C-alpha cells in the first residue's frame, strides 16, 4: 500500500481507488493524480507475459511453417526477430505511463493533434476490442469445445462473459488476474513444449518458403508483438512518477518477448507433427500430447485467452475514452468495456467457421496500421526530448485546439504507399510482390519507414502546432 501525498496545506490526500483490487475503476483518459499512483514496474512483467501464453501465440509459429513454407529453424529466426523489435518499442512506450498518467492512445494527441488522434484511437478500439477479442475468444471456445464437447457457440459465450467481467472491474483487477494466471500458464505450456519437441521433426525441409516466407513470418510476429504497443501505457499509467525508468522499459519488454518467443517457437515445432485430419486448430496442437497434459493445455488455452482479452477489451475502452468525445455520464469506462465486448463477441461468432485463415490475414493487417503509427509516435518522442519540457507537453493533452497535421499526414502517407504496393494477402497482392514474389510482405516495414521519414521532415520544418 502506498502512502498518499499531502497537498499544499499539509492535508493528506486519500485515494478513492488507489490499489484496491475488488473495486470498479472509474478513471478514463484523464491524468491519474499522484494520490492514486501505486505499484512497481515489476508488475508489468507478468501483466504482459500472461496474455501471450495462449493459443493465438502458438498459431503464429504454426502458420510460419504450414502457411508460409518455412522449416522450423527459419521460422524460429523470423519469429524471434519480429518479436524482439515489437517488444523493444513496447518497453519504450511504457515510459509514457508514469510520465503523463494517461492511456497510450491519449498520448497520441502529441503526434496527431487532439482531433487528428480520433483516427488512430478509433482504429485501435476496433482492432483490440473487436479484432483481437474475436481471435482470442475463438481459440478459447475451440479449446472448451474440445475439452468438454460443448458446442462452439455456448463455449464462446462462456468465455467472453469472463473476459468482459475482468475488464469491467478495471486496472487493478486486470493486473491481479494476470499475476495469478502467469505461473499456471507458464508451467503448462512449458510441459507441452517439452513433449512437443520430443515429437517434432525439427530437421524437416519445410515448404520452400524462401525469403518471402521469412518476411511473412517476420511481419506476423512483429505485428503480433507491436499490436500491443498502442496499449503500453494503459497499464503503467498508475505507476508513481518516480518509478525506475530502466525497469519500466525492461519488465514489459521482457515479459512480452519471452512469452511470445517461447510459445510461438513451440507452435512452430508443433506444426512439424502430422495432425489428425479435419482437427480443429486447438485439437491439432494437443493431438500428440498424453490425455492428462492435453486437458491441462486446453484449460491453459482458455485461461490464456481470458488473460489476453481482459487486456484487449480494457484497452479498447481506453482508446474510446481517448477520443475526447463528450459522452453521457452513464457511458463511462466500464460501460464501454461491455459494449466493446459485445461487438467482439459478434465478430468471434462470425469467424468460427474459418478461424485459421481469418487469423493469418488479421495478423498482417495489424502490422499494416501499427507500422506507420509507430513510426510517427517514435519520431515525436525523439523530437520531444529535444524541444519540450514535461510541463509544456502535459498542457497539450487536454488542449482541444492543439493540432499537429504533419502527424496524420505522415500516418496516411505511410499506409497509402505501403499497402497498395507491398501487401501480400490472399485477397489482395500489391504491385511489388506481384512482380517479385520473393519480397513476401514487407508492408509493415515500408509503412514504418515512410511515415517516420515524412513526419520527421514535416514536423522538423513546420513544428507541431500549425
């Protein structure tokens, strides 16, 4: 329990929320006052590890081998590289939490202006609260179906109810849930990994995916890890301003990297084992395991999906509050969590029939928008360190007149240049991979570089208020 600070008259300020776990959080995108600050950077380790010890992470490795044509070692290299880059930026962005006390998408107002930030915040609300919520809920529903024989739709509804309740209660309960889920998830998936590697054909030739397959797997892994970046400071914003900067970077980056790297590599190994024909994705992953371990893994898949979606639905609500809209009093953060959860449930229901291909496309689409967004945000952070104090910056967060059109211009330019020319998906192949298939899909990298470069030039010449 932290000690509340005193105000200018010497009176001790009592936190209304503080570190209470069983209490519904009422804060939205407004800065968290010092009296409410609590916790330590260490909690970010399990908060970002638990959500990735789940089947969606396994499937990154699976598609790298089965869909992208890589052998195990090629897939492992691509997965580790993509995950490392996404984890590093996640740690850097987590610093904004204790610094400003607001959600990550509210910090986007520096890069895009108050009104310009509507676009990335709205996109992230859809990606996290609908897209990711659907992906993880479907994997949990299949696991529950395999474990109990309960039909997929009732399985889905049971899973999403738990996810929505955790997000509804709020920040402290999410941290607590991830803390206690972490050891159970880690032990079960490590046991499954040992069994999987004993059965796997690690020396198999793969499917001749080449450099194109490598870039596809890299993009999928980077998109998966960086897909968490827009919610980085959502879970560090209650930390005291004095929290160690090094630890605030290290623990979320480490939790993200180790969990995704280990679990996705296990998935790549499992893809080298022949699965039963017509098996669901979860049944294919557990088919080679002994019965007792298979059942434990199915339970862990359900728990991992709930861990991930508690964060997804919470961050989706944070993104909506970051829009800066004047909402009615009853439509607070908790109510928004419920609405986001219902929208995500509808999307999950619609994708039950073809979950595998829907997930492959979704992973790449994430990188398509996160790459340009991240390029702008990181350049803005670098420029801030040279041109502005924290006091100046804090004043901009609530300034509805603050504009920064170079940011939204750079974001859209990166998307317009990268997607039409470099996208490589089943339903749309861009000009470059159509001419040279060996390029695979480097849309995310091109978008990142283009947006960062355009923003650096425009912002450097014109400044952030134009």
